[in-house]
C-alpha cells in the first residue's frame, strides 16, 4: 500500500556497548553518548517509524547484547540491526533473533525496501561482502523493482578521504557497485564505522556515513585521532516518490555533575 506521508527513519551506529555501564572508548563515556542520543530520538516529533542500527553495536563484549536489546527496546520502535567488526555475529544472531530489536536482512515498508548487509569479516577490522551477501542484495533488488531501496552496511564502501580509515574500506566494493549499478531504484547506501559524518554522490545515488553514538574520529588526521565533536545520529525522510531528505543531529552530552569532577590526588 502506498503511503502518503514520508517514512521517518533514524540511523544509529557504532554504539560500542559493554555488558556493564561506565565503559570508555578513547576517553568517551559510551553510555552517556548512547543515552543522550536515545533521549533525543524519543523527543523527536513526528516520531520515527523505525531505527536502523548499523554495526559495532557492542564493543568487543559478547555479553553486552542483552543490555543492548534492553536499552533499545525502551525506544518503543522497531530497531533493525546489522553487525560491524566489533560485533559477534553468532551471539548477536541468537540474542537479537526476534522481537522489536533484531538482526534483520531485508524488509519493506510502504514504497521502500531496506537491505541490511553483513560486511564484517572474522578476525579483521576490514570490510568484505561475502558472495552470499551480494546474492542477497541482488535477489532483493530484483524481486522488488517497484520499491525505492536503501542499502545499509557497516564499513565504508568508498574512500572517505581518511588515510587510516580508508585502509578498511570494503575490499570488494567494486562487486557491490556492480550489483547496485544494475538497479536504479537504489536511492542510498548508508554506513557507520568511520565515527564521523560523510556525504557524497555516485550519480543519483546518495553515499552517507553517520557519527557514532560514542566517540568521534577526525577524518583528515593521518592516524587515529579523536574529534571532540558530540555524538550523533542521522534522520531520513523517505517519500513515496523516491525523494530522500536526510541530515545529522549532534547531541549535547549532559554536564558532568559537580560531585563527580575528577579530584586531584593529595
Ligand atoms: Fe566503531
């Protein structure tokens, strides 16, 4: 059934959650960033229809998936997940098997189709799309030529002008674009991994990356370097005619309570 109003979709990425609250990643409070982002999403009006979570959902801690599910269920929205290089696909597939927060591969809402690819590769931070992922994409797009499509994955499929992050670009991105180029209904490719905002075009195709909910990286640094920008997320308005509007929200972290300022040891 065609929808008159646009679909309102949120993308969150690179949560790096651990089983216990209070962990830090490159100095950033992982829970504080995620909580601020989730609170901002809950206050949005009109409310989102659903959320896409594009990998590094946990930070090298397979025990964090139950807490991840609990935190995201509080949004009271469907959350469709895919894995990144810091995830554990086997555990993730078990804990996020069903329910409102789940690992999903493909679904359609209104006039749009969403395909979620797994670009993670065992024991490496590099991105790679296995033949089965490319076949899934090809099949999904071939079955629904009438639906506009948004394709999600974790790793950047194009260089993002970062000397060190571009060493982890999807290694077989040519094979990905060989599929995408055959389906003009694909409106955007969306990813995380770079902990930064990025936007480019490939013809009419939007190429979009989104800030992490935790710490941010400087893209123009020659080696890994923290950017002091705030955590964030991306919003989409996806219209029935294929028009796509998008933007990034940066979310201020709450001020540290006075009682918790670091004390200088005597
Ligand atoms: Fe990450």
